[in-house]
């Protein structure tokens, strides 16, 4: 490979070089080297037209890329764009391999004759259109990680498309509207959902046969390697998830479609024998208005009509939160100056907003926050901590029911909380002497402030319908007694039995759970200067932080695979000096430390194992079905947490391991189902779909810094899926068809007058919250 030359898209004064002049500079550099690094600033026609007689050329592009990337690319040319690209990637490509590590817009592979285009994202409209294929050469290929826009593969004449459906822009229809119109050759592999708008006159839907599947799997590893996503190979290797659209050959198409039946033939063969003659058009619809339809119409002549879909879909924050807390409603109340109501609403969902939402939760809600499309996500931790002093909800009228809850961790606590406010007596039976399970027992106080925790426990214990019994060792006999005495029993004991590995010296190893409990006690253990932790997940990182706190100077986390630790836990451990080593397989533990499979010693005075915990369920009756997975037993439940015993439910880690918020969500779900059952009502779980980002209009929002007060932060919320009453739809409607109506319950709605609406779609295009949608008439 020749020495790499760099071509800069800015001149010496920092001004952008025109596309024409930049291409001239690239051609000059190409005469000296076949390895080019192009620093682009929106220049067009980059990377193509490098005449090489088939010799290898490597072009790397860093920076904003303009239109027609790789236009007329030659065989032997490899172009890698380290980011997204604009229109017409691979236009008229005749052999180059083009890699875009991001999205591309419209016209990808338009009129391409040979070569490959690899996309690490999604594309816009009219991709793979008007491709050409000469049987003397290889077919052109377009590989897409996500989804396509409308009119995909239009007039495709032999190209191959692969659409993987990963992180798709439109997961409900990954091939867009009306794909494959006029397609006469080639085929499309796709994975995911599509609608029924594809052209059945041109393509047929099939499953890949053995030869087609082999073709896909032989090329998939290289594609994923080129776009930097090799970890997806297993996900994309499931044959049952793939389908194909294959061009119908002309001979076959002639057999299945010969055009509409002429009216004279219809009259002779069908109308006259069946209806005794007459005029088919006149007699089928005697009152039908046959006047020409105008270009712009209202009423029933519209193809679509707008619908105000307020709250029909969930905001990402509510959808991804395991408790489904409607953060958009909380922020709306704060915007309206109703601070007390905002925190009261939050207390309806969880007893631990400041401790969990505000401190220890990784906040799945905000990892998916739509505000990130504008600037920074909403600070939900600040909002959670602000609820520290909120009053508990008032209990409803007593239902004369009582429920026993085995375990006082987050799942059991929220089950009790929800039952109590609904008028059900909730009696918690806890083995230890404190509430909170692992939250209180093992999470360092640096991550979960003790003052916040204590205040929320005090609030929890102040609720009249909640009774807590500490120091209860659960046995089969005790469980049977509770089952007879109470209307229902909820098992929420969590996972407190550490997993171990029986290697030589395992007796000297301390389970992470035992260590964390001891480290957080009034008498922390002596651990020496060097500590090794087997298992480099987030719990292992908590162990490392606690080890440093009580005296360790050197902490090493080892794992047999790439460490799974992430987020604030990993950051905290690394900040204290912890190191990660992998792959490391433990052969033996001695007084000197850990010896790996290669015989190397990692010195340590203390070795701690952190490979997870499992439930201890010996107290359960035989009527409860337990599934054995990985040598451990987990309780089998239905979606409401109900077990095989109609009087016993289970929540939290005893069903499946998860976050504290997963346990809180399971506790609420099961409690709500029980309350409905006690009342003789149907239980309605959370079933809303998440609103799509493409339904929101982010352009209305100006980037700004995150606020430091909840009421200011509330102003930054995009209110996804819930109307902000901004009147934009009413203002922008060109025919004044939209109006706002006040309803008797002091709420409101926006309506569209069918006699004025022309279905222009301006309302849907401008709505910041994704409320207005156009639906087929």
C-alpha cells in the first residue's frame, strides 16, 4: 500500500474549497498515492472517477459529505465514509465498494451497475432504483442496516438489496411505501415488518431457499465488519426472521396478469348472464356522481384525513421506564405551576422516586429521551430527588382484603405501596431487620445517599395500610400458614443466594453479596492491600469501590469475557484506580491470590466472586411451578405475576433478574392486577406503543442548556404523544379547518372540519408532539 496522502477541503484561510477544485486536488493526489484521506466539508462527487485499471484504491472520508459519494466509482476502489452521507451515494457506480458508517438520504445506488454499497444506518427514498446488470459482471448490491424510505427498488433491473431492520427509522414498515414498482430483475432480502403496498405485479414474497440463504450468510460477516457492527452476526443469522421480494420473470408475469378485462368482455361473460343485460356502469351505481375529481378536494374525495391522536401512543420515557411513569404528565403539571400535583402523581407509581429514579437507576427513560434530538436529555434524576419530601398518596376505601408479601425489597415494597393506597392491607414479612433488599444492604451510600433513603423509608412506613414484620425466617410451614390466613400471597424474596464456582480454593473466596453487606455494616472486614474480583459487571464495580473505601490500594476485576460493566458504576471504579483484565479463566485461588488458566498469579490478599445471585425458594409449596435455568430455579408467572397457584404471585428477581426499577414495575403491575381481581374488574396492563421519532417535529425547539430547577426543566420537555396546546396546527392550517373545543371536564380537544380540510398534512408536519396523523379515509 502506498503512503497515505491527505486532501483538506479547506484552504489555508479556512474557507471551504468548491467541489470542482476539491476534485481536482483529489485527482492530483491520486497520481502520487492510491491511499487517500479526504477531509471533506460538504463537497460533492467525492471518491469517484479515479481511473485505476482495477488496481486497489483506498479512500477514507472524514467530515461532512455532500452528494454523489462514489459517483462512477471504479472496480478496485474502496471508499469508507466515517459518518453519514447525503443524496445519491453510489450513483452510476460501476464497481467500487462504498461503506457509509451512518445514514444516507435519497437516491442511494441510483443507476448503479456493479459494486457494493454498505450502509451502517438507514436510507431515504428511491434507493436501489434503475439499477443495471450485465450478466457478464457481478450484480450490484446495497446493504442497509436499518430501513429504507419510500419507492425503494423502483425499476430495479437486477440489483440485490439487503435490509436488516436493525435500529430502523420506521420499524413498522422497513421497506417504506410502494417498494419494487416496475422492478424487473434482482431480489430484496428483508428482516422485519413491511406493509402490503409492494408491487405484486412486479415482485412476489418468498422465503429464502438454501442457496439464497447461503449467499446471504457468506457475505454477512464481511458487511458487519466493514460497518463496525460484528456483534450483530448472531442476531442477523436467524433464518426464520428473513424474507425476500423477488422479481417476477416476464414469462411468469404474462401468465398471472394480462391486464384488466375489457368492458365489452365483462358485459358478455359476467354482466349479461348474471344480471340480465343493461348498462354495467349506469346500473351498478345509478346515483353515483361521475363528475371529474378536482386536484384539491375536501370531504369524502380526500385520500386521507387528519386525526388528533392525543395520548394514543406513549412517550419514550413512559414506554421504556419499567414502572411506566408518565414523565410527560409530571412535567406538564410543573409547567402549569401545579408542583404538588406533579409529585403526588409520581407517588402513585413508586414509593422510592428520590432513591431509585434520583440516585441508582440507569434511567432507561432518559436514555431514550427525545430531547436528545435537540440538545441534552431531560434530567430525570433531579426530578426524582425533588420528590423526596412528597406526601404519600391517600388510601382508598378499604376493600376488606389483606395480602402477605414475602420480602421487603423494591418489588415487595411497591406491591405493598400500590395495594395500600387501593384500600388493601399489605403485610410485609422480611427476613432481615431493614427494608429495601439489596438497595439498602449492598449499594454504597456514595451512590444512594443515606439521608434520602432514610426519609423515603420513613414515608413508606407512615402509610396506615402497610405492616412490616422483620426477622421472619420463611419455611414451608410458615408459608402455608400465611396462605391460609391471607387473601393472597406475593413472593418477592429477590436473589440472595450467591453463585459460586468449585475451583480449587473456592472456600477462600468471598461472595460479592456477603462482602457488600459486611462493607456497609458498622464492622467492615479487613481485606488487605490487594483485591481481585472475579466477575467484571456492575456489581463487581460496586465491590471495587467499597474495597477501596475500606482500605484496598490495588483492585483488579477479571472476567472470562469482555466486561459487561457500564455507566456510572464502571466510571466510579475506574476513577478509583480499578483495572479490568479479560479473558481470564480462574484455575485456582491460593493464599497468594488468583492463578489463571495460563498459570499466572494475580496477587491478592482477598478474592471476591461476583457472578450473580439466585433465588432461595425452598419454602415454596409444590403447587408453584419453578423453572430451572442455568442450575437455578425461577418462578414461572403469567404477565400479571400470577403463578401456577391461583393464590400466589411473584415479583422481581425471583421471576427474572433485572434492575431495581424492573422490580418496582413488577410490584406495581401485580398489585394493580390483584386490586382489579378483588373488585371483580378486568385488569388493563400497559399496552401503548411508543411514538416514533419521525412523528415529532424537533425543528420547533431551540437548543439550550439543561436547567437546574424542575420547573425550568419541564419547559424543555417535547411532550411526546401528548398535546401541549400550542395552537400551531390551528395557526398553520391553510383552510382554517382546525379548531380547539373546550370539553365539559375542563379538558380540550382539537378537531378538523371535513368540509374545509384538504388533507394537505400541514398539521401533521408541524405538530411538535406527533399528535396529528393522517389516516386513510
